[in-house]
């Protein structure tokens, strides 16, 4: 593989996915399984919500949005991971590599805000139930999602500029399984703090802050739920909240382990880091629709009717 010495001459990046060679075939098979499961299950959840008018409510619109984001996230990352594992050294043109980073950043921003909107939906529904029909509407959710995508584009633009300014004089081989901004900064020959400072700012705004908002919302919801006299209603509130918190955990826990552990002084090997990042970015999109299907009565019932309708030939 050619080694480039300056940013002007970098026409491609080489992905070297460092994984134990004895586990490589198992990892490839697992990624393919995760990808197919993620695409099929999320697409099924999305179709069920779109086809069932009773499910076209603010919360289910957010669940459908999360399903689409999971499909996009899996498609953006997993095929290239598999290709990198198969090829050992995978050459990726400069443009597509940068595009993958920008798409991933956009998806992460919209995804964390969507989780925050879901928490806000439940907060208003439990704490201010009488105001819920007027405050939380389908139109409100759609406008929020549109604004979220606009905000994501605005914050991704400076990231694009920073990527184009990165000077490379230590070669173009990245020890990662996909095009990763942090890996590029580490490979570059600059000590300018702006490249990591902006990433840290994005992490605080769209990763830490949404998590704090979600946790505080569910804490307030828990206090309100404990004051509900009806046992059945209380169980329903806790069941719904638990479903959402499980989804939050599947997304946040692996990413926190992979991105924050190194910052605390815990040194991870390249293989361990790649494994954590791989799990954190591929497993949640597969688990989310499964969690919603098993823990949400409306989706479970709609899935049953959907399959029965298909089995009966659509009659």
C-alpha cells in the first residue's frame, strides 16, 4: 500500500481492522447476521407503524424515526466493516471516507435528539397528562425532527472543514474498521487542539447533555408515577419507561465504554478498542426493534396482524 506524506497527496485511506485472526471469520459472520437482522426488523417496525393509522401518534412517529436511523446507521457502517475484515487492508477513496464520517455524525446527532424527544413525550404524558394532546402532536414532532436534521447539518459543516484541513505526514493507514474521525486525527501530524476540541464540544452537546436530559426526565416521571393511585396505570408507565431506558442503554453504554474509558487513563489495545466500537455501533440497531416488539403491546399486536394478513394473502 502506498504511504502518502501530505494532505494534498492523500487520495485514499487504508482501513486496517485489527481483530484477532482466529476470530475474524466469526466476526464477519456475526456482522452479516447483525446487518440482515437490523435491516429486516427495523424495516418491519417502520412498515407496521406506517400501515397502521392507530400507531401514527407522536411516540410511534419517533420510534419509526429511530428505525430509519438504525437502518441508515447499519448500512453506513457494517458493509465497510465486513469489507475491511475480508481485505485486511481496505483502500477507501478520500471522498467516500469523509462522507462516511459526516453521515455517521449526522445520524448520531439526530439519534440522540430523537431519544430526548421520546423522553420529553413521556414526561409531558405522565407529569402533565391534560396538556399532552395540545402540546405533543404529530405536527410538533415532525417540526422538531425537521429542525433536528437542520441543526445536525449546521454542526456537521465545521466538521467537514476540519477534515479537509487535517495534514497527513505519517501515512494513510487507519487502525480502525471504518472511517473514523478520531483515528484520522491521531494519524495526522498536527497538535492543533481545535480538531479534538470541536469533537469534544459535539460530544457534550449531543451526547452528554441529551443523556442528562433523558435521565432527569425519567427521574421526574418516576416520582410522578409513584403518586398514581391505580396499580395498572402505574405499571403501564413503568413498563413504557423501562422500554425506552433499555433502548437508551443499548446505545449509550457501549459507546461510553469505547470512547470514555481511554479518556480516564484506561489503555485499551487497538483490538479491544475496535471491538468495543464495533459492538457499540452495530448491536443497538439490531436490538432496538426487538426491544420495542417484545415490550410494546401495540407494536406486538400490529406485527401479529401484519403477519396474519400476509399469510392470508392480503385479503
